[in-house]
C-alpha cells in the first residue's frame, strides 16, 4: 500500500487513517482559508479543501498522493466554522438546538507533479435534540467545541446532543473515508491489498 500524504492538522483525520491501517505521513499546508460570501456552502468547503491540498502539493513532484479536507456545518444557509470563543460557541449551539443541520466535508486528492486532482464532498444531515443553556454551558466548559466546525464533536461529548444522523458518520467526524477510498481506487489506481 502506497503512503498517503495528509495535509491536515486534525487529530480526528489522523485517527481515522490509523484505525484503517493506512500508511500516511503528515505534510504541512500553510494557506489562509478564504471564504467568499457569494459562494454556496459546497463551493466554499471544496475551495478550502483544494487550497490546502495545492499548498501541500507544492512540496512534491513525483506522483505522491496528497489528501486534504475541510469540514463545515450549515444551518439555515449559514456556514458555521470553528468558534472563535465561548460566546461564539454558545451562539452556534443555540442555533443548532432542536434542529437538523448539514455537515459538509470536502476533500481533495492531488497526484503531485502530474496535474491530476479530484475535489469532492459528502453531506450528512444531523438532527439535534433540544437542549437548554445549562447544557450548553456544561459542554463549553468541557473545552470540546473550540477546534470543531459547528462547535461540537460527535465522537465525544457532543454525541449527547444528537437525536439522529442521516448519512456518513465519519463525514461528521471530518473525514468521509469510504468515499475517499472509492476515489483513490477509481481514479488513482490505489490498492489496499
């Protein structure tokens, strides 16, 4: 199995690759996440994932496979990224309480030095139970919301808010590995044997 190069700082993406026994190495991707207000959420998340991948791919030129990703939460046509502080997290969680939102994770796979790239995304609907401010305060005090889109982590204490999900659970975690594997096999002749 060929080594993949992961252009991500997310510990959750690393954990998913490690759970699947994928050989990978981390590669830095130093680019600003530019969001254009006129773009649809799917365009925004795909653009950011591609920006990250292209930044990392500049370091290679010999057919290496670079994977990058970005995750956003969309509620009532509003993009919810990572909260800037506790008040921002509280505002996001109040907006999500008792409602269904979408988690979009886009990924790019780039074959370095060969001008080959695929960008795609996965959407999962997540419905939250209604919860009150005392729960929100408890959750924020846990520290969990601060490095996660939408101010929650479904793989942690945030699971207590979830009533149901419709779609790929690992997409909500931030790395839709099943679809990524499909793209690697179909377009990049990647073998898992």
